[in-house]
C-alpha cells in the first residue's frame, strides 16, 4: 500500500492540517483503513506504533488540529476483520503558523515623549498619532 502525503497551511484556531491519500487495497473484503500518526516515528517498517489513529472508509483523509512547525509521521493499515501491517512511513513538517492581527505590520520610525520617557506622539512615516 503506497502512501502520499501533503501538509497544507490551514492555520488558525484548529492548527495545521495534513491531507493524505493512498492507493486502495484491491481486496473487496477491506472495509476500512486506519491512519496512524504522531510526532515520533514508529521505529521500524510495518509497525503501527503511533500516538494517534483515525479510522476512515475511503483511501484519503484530512487530519486537522496538528501543531505548526512540527514533524509528523504517518502510516496506513487496512482492516478486513484483521488489521494489516502498516504501510511505509512518511513524514512531513507542518508549516509555521503566521500570526496576523489587524492591518499589515508597519515600522515605527520615531517615538517622541516627555523627559520621563512616556511617549506623547507616535510617528509612522509621515503620519503622527497623539497618545
């Protein structure tokens, strides 16, 4: 069973996602697949020893809630009353989360303040803001 993986930038409150798809098993008795994944490798080929598992009926899944900028390892097993060995392991580094608050960031060029250091005016480019 070959496994393809892609991790994409669906960042936000749910974290990042990983979308996986694989070649279906050509056996009519297979009723489900289990996607095994975690932050640590299983340790050896065919092992399904991972932190998490999701059962699906189709040969693809999108896993949500992954941590940004983290290596994850994935493998798949088939189920037809008995669980198969896991597929070859693949790994992917999830993208970094970009934090954006409000408008595009600006560079503060100058702060003018009283002698005690409390700013009274903020200058951004040619714009001045009284504080």
